[in-house]
């Protein structure tokens, strides 16, 4: 019997900042030990350039990523759904484990402030990874 890796869905409104950072950070940390998805309830046209730069500083390249609309299929596969400032904009899927990470929206913020948000997300991602992979 094989055990499938846990699946995490990072969800925010525009899928251009916080959720993209969290997905990139967890993917980098977890490798194939966690399946990572990211989406938005109202996706933006493009990623936040300051978010792209803040991750680039850590050696992570998300330039090829695009904001993605949330689908019911994504939510159905997820073991954990992490919302980030969605409020009523993010739908609730029954039977799913939710974490709500209250984080400042990086939209329109300068790079030095986006770094602070990135580092907070990185710390939370590390804690989630430890929880998901500990016996």
C-alpha cells in the first residue's frame, strides 16, 4: 500500500502575491513530499512584480507562473486549504481542513515591505510542512 503525499491549496483573491509566494516556498521546501496548488477566486492578469523579485532573491523563479482561477476540482483534491485574506470572496468547501493566514496584501507595496510578508509566509510554510510530514 502506498501513501499519497498530502495536497495543499493556497488560496487568495487575486492569486498574484501571497498564495503564489506560499506555493513556491512550500514546493521548494517539500519537493515531492507535498503536492502544492495555488489559485484565486478572482485572479489578476499577472503576478505582482515585487513578489516575483522577493522570491527571486531567495533563488526561486516564478516568472512562468500565472494567476489561476479556483476550481471545485482543485478544492476537492486538497487535504488542507490555506486562505489568505479572502474573506467572503473565497468559497468554503465542506469537509476540508482550513487554515486562515491573516497576511498583509503585497499589492502596491514596495519590495522592502514585500520581503517582510515573504518572510512571514516562509515561517508559516515551514511550520505547515513540519506538521504535514511529521509521523
